[in-house]
C-alpha cells in the first residue's frame, strides 16, 4: 500500500454492466438497475449471492437493499450513498474501495439507474416551493432573476470566464465537436453516425446565453453498474482487472452546489483543483502521465476549466489547448473517447467511468494507444470527486 490514507491498488473493478442508452427505456428504473448490476456480475464472474456491499447516489431512486434482493443477494454488510448528483460520480467507487480494503465488504456493486428523459428532466428547471429548509431558501434568491436551471447557473460562469480569459463560444463548441466526433463511431451513443461541425454548434439555439443547445449534455434513460473486489481476488477472476489507483472527493472554500456566485472569482473550479491535488499526491502521477482522460462534460465551459484545474494547461490557456485540437481525436490528450455525456449519454458520469475501464482493458470502440491508466473526473461546479484507474 502506498503512503497516505487511500488503499491504492488494493481494490479492482472486475465487472462492467450497462443497459442501452435511450430517450425512453420503456421500463422502470429498478428494472434498469437490476439489469446493469447482473450484467456487471456476469462480466466479473461473480455470483449475486456473494455481493455484500452496495453504493450509489442520493439521487438514485432504487434502494440498495431492494436492488440487492432483486439481484439475488443474501447478506448486505455495507451500503452508502453520495450526494451532489454528478459531483458524486466517482465517489461510490471510492466508497467501495475503502469498504473492501477495510474488510467491511468483499464484493461491492456501484450503480446508477435513471429515466432522466422519459420520467423527469433535470434541465427543465423550476422554482422550489416555499420551505423553511436551507436549500429551497437558498435558491429562492436566484428564482426572481430567472436563474432556475443548471444551464443558467453555468451560463453566468461562462460569461465571466469568456471576459477574463478571451475564450469564445467557438472554443466551447470545439469541445462539443470533438465529443460528437467520438460519438459518431460509438454504436452505443445517441450521436452515433451524427458528427457535427463548429457551424452546427453555433447555429444551435441558445439555452442560457452563451450556452447553445450543443453545449449541454444529453438527457438519457439507462443504467451503469460496476463490480469491485480485492485486487488479489480480481487476478483470479480475469486477466485484466482495473485497479483503483487513487480516489478523492473535494469541496473548497465558499462552495455551494452550482451557485458559488459569492466567491471572489467564479472563473475556476477550486473543488476540482482540490481533487486533482489529492489524486496526484496519492498516485505519484501528474498531468504529463496521461494519454487520455474522462472529464465530466455536462456543460462545455466546465471542460475548459477542468483542463486548467488538472494542470493540462495554465490558467486561462484552455482556449489555446482546444484550438490546437489537443483534446480531440488524434490530439495530445483526447478526452471522452466514448463521446462523453455530450455525445454518448448522460448517466450522471457513470458511463464515463465505464469508458475509462474499457480503455485500460483495451476494449473500447475508440481505443486509444498505450493506455495504462486513466484520469476520471465527476460533476463540476459543485462538491465533486475523481479517480485514477489503471492496469494491475
């Protein structure tokens, strides 16, 4: 075990399970969750009765004990949930790794299932009902100004970022164009065989200026799950276990979900910087060690800021990074080779983790050369998390 607190490389991902991604799954979220969990166990070669741990998001509508019962589980000794929506995307993996390393569980399933297009839409926005509790009260200050969607919140940040750095809407569009280039060759992606041009991006309608429609992630139905166990056992189950090298969570000073507008500056993502520093310290790696990365792309401007927070370029220079195509197919650091949440699907970041595992296994439909490890980030603009995964 490495120095520090995280049990680096002691735990591995041995199974991935996914449903199809769609705009109308035609079945319940519980059904989706069970399908993905069983597929992950089949991929791992582990019997459902062996699962004794479950971890998911607070926003998932499927109780751990019920998912466990429906997959054929017996005894559950560990269960946990992570808050902050997509900001928690990598944290269930972290929770699973710590549980297995500590002996709290032997086999943990991490899952996320959602009908986020056919049942409800995160992007629709609504003023919260009157309530004396903290969050509705907090957001009641934004509603009268029309800031009642995440796109509106990010639009404020994007405007200031453009002013401070000289970035343009076309720079945001370059993120989308690259993502959909990857999606166009991914049969699982919504934008399969549908690449776009920068002109297409610029012509797409505004959602919350300066954000165009093609600056915003998909709204999707589907589920993704992972099976984790000790690396020692993982080596006996399959020849290509993917080890959890580093994992971190972070919330920096002055943070409040997507609306940290009272900070002195809103052009950075200090939570992501905090996560980056932890990941690099745990792993002994740095920006130059990565040939590809999964950066959470719910909104394109936050991809540029993440490039800066992770040290792939200096502050304010992400625009040059994307203008050079360093993020795109064939670039220095291709990001989101599955098409990301812009092009493949929005499963709250879990499909990005699945792509990282496939890249390390060497089984991605858009396989990058020489991938031994991958950096993965979770939702930005709110308390967040991250991972470094790698070969055993």
